[in-house]
C-alpha cells in the first residue's frame, strides 16, 4: 500500500510503502501526485520510505514505476529513499549516476535529515 506523507513542503512528494504495493496503488496514489507536481513546478522532489520488502511490489507496480521514471526522466530533481534495507539504500546512492537529478539514501533513523535534504531548495 502507498500512502502520502503529509507535512512536507508543497514542492516535495512523500510516499510511504507498506505491505503489498500494486498497480492500483501506483495509479491512484503515486502517479497522480507526481503528475500534479510536474505540471505545477516542472520538476520532482521525491521522498520514498519503503517499509516493506521490495519483493512486496507486484510486477505491474514495478512496471508502472519504470514508466513513470522514464516519462519524467528529465524532471527528477531530488530523490531521497529512507530505509534500513541496505540494498535499497545502496541502490539509491548508485542511482544518482543514472538520472539527471540528485539521489541519496538514508537510514530510517535519519528520516528528519532526509526530509531536510529533500526540502532544501538549491
């Protein structure tokens, strides 16, 4: 399930993932919020807190995620991933070499630091 993270600045989309994440979650929660952000400001600042194993994302959810990433390839400004899953955090740090924006992984106990980083305008 995907849920919005509230109390973030209007230039940031924050999403928490728990349990199973499906295509329906992508289409009803993430994609509309990202589309609205791009329409409003032309760039994406994205905070993701996956509190579920990446294996709990259905194949169709991964497919929608890939399409969303490619559709907005030049719009990604900053991506922060907050998790204690070392593989996901490492992937987030490596991802910065493949997208035009900045990407950074944070541990769960660094959530406040991640929010400050993703919220800071440069």
